[in-house]
C-alpha cells in the first residue's frame, strides 16, 4: 500500500514543483554600473521621475530608485572600465503619456531616436506601439514605449 502512495507523491511533486518555483521566483531589481553616481541618479530622477528609496549600504556608491511594480533600479558606482554598449541590450520603461515624456526629454536636452537611429523620430511597431530610445549618461540604451 505504501508504494502506490509514494509513487503518487513523486508524481504530484513533478507536476507541482515547476509551478511552485515560478511562484517563488520574481525579479526585484535591475543594477546598472555607472561612472558618476550623482550624474546617473539625476538623469533617472529627472527624466523618469523615479523616487529615491532607502539604500542599505550608505557608502555613497549606491542609489536605489523605485521604478514601480515593486521593482527598483540600483545604480552602482565603481572604478570605470570600458563596457560594450549595444542598442539590442536595453531596459524598457512603458509610459502612459509618450508626449509628456518626449516633452520632458526635450526640456532636459536629452536626445531620443527611433530604432534605426533617426534623431527625434518615433518608431511604431507593427502592433501600433510607439517607442523611442535614449541613452543614459553612461551610454546605456533605454527603450521608452507607450505599452502602458
């Protein structure tokens, strides 16, 4: 009688285990290596209005920003070494009002472009979503779209 019960238990574990793993795993933050912490902090706070949140290290080399959806952006200053930067590797923020973000980019004198690289142009995906691309002070690419 014990063998069928044990076999059933193992069977249930193989079915349940992947689902439990998915439920117990979540993304909590994105970390970005920066050359000058203040410059990068100002960029993300001024462009996206991300509020600064408590950061535990208190060493002057970290800034944590609340980017919504229970996620944070961690800016980490370290001795700068060249990194390979490519538009394909990017983070994306979806916004409710693309016109407002473009207006703020222009006000902050931050250039934007479409996917092919045309300055001050908006890319429209086949599904109608508008997207633009900007670079932060360290050259990292950021997609901004209206898939909010």
